[in-house]
């Protein structure tokens, strides 16, 4: 008796999307077109459950997810669940959207008391983000991307590995070596 490496409880959606995507990776353009159409429906439902008050904006996120999947299709590991990979990308794009949406909303807030604007300057956090961005830009992607995804955005090592195409150990090593390199750069900048 031969045992399958596939879990017995694979959903029909998972199996269908995975089969279409693997066909697409092997060069089947019809399978890829069908995959994108069915995936768009799946991602819309995923977002509708998580963003019930932003239905008008969900299509923008769907398009961002599809584009990210297209660009990162080479990072998919054939032995991993398709929907877990897709959901990690969708969550990442959803968080990006929510951050941008929050910034836009903040810009539209009325100024009730102009004096509050000048009470305490709060440019230090913005300067810190800018400085951190400059430091991270000096690192190679194998260190910069794991730090961004795991330490700044709060993704798990597994999610960061899926997004970057690196193995989980490579993500951990990238974070460790990247933080060490950043510490050296910071110390070097102060002397």
C-alpha cells in the first residue's frame, strides 16, 4: 500500500487552485487564465470577510494580490498549500492598504484646534522611520526583506519565507545578520 504525501483533508478549492497553478507554472496559459479568474473570486470572498466596511475598496486589493502572485509565482513551493501562500500575500496587501487608508483618513481630519499642532513637535518618529529606511537600503535584500517582514511588519518567519522566496532558516539568518549589520552601521555612524 502506497501512502500519499497529500493530506486527506485538502479542500476542493485548494486542490483546484493548486492544480491550475501548477499547470500554469508548467506553461499552460489557459490554466493560468482560469487560475487567476477563480483566485480573484476566492480572494474577494477572503477580503469581504475581513473588510466588511470597505467593500468598495476591496477590488483594488484583489488586483494588488493578483499582481503580487503573478510577480512572485516563482516563489511558490509546489509541496505547500496554495491557499496558505495566497492568504499570506492577501494579508500583506490588506495591511498595506489599511495603512495607506489610515494615512488618507488622517489627512482628511478637520483641524479643531490649530494650537495643538504647535504644542509639541513630533517629527522624531518620522525622522527615525526615514533613518531606518536609509539604513535598511544599505543592506542586501536577503537581510533587508526578512527584517522588514518579520521585525517591522510583524509577519511570521513562515509568511516572510513565502513572500521572499527564501527558506525559513534563511529568513532567520537574514534577520540575525541584518540586525547585526545595522548595529555595526549605527555604531560606525556615531564615532
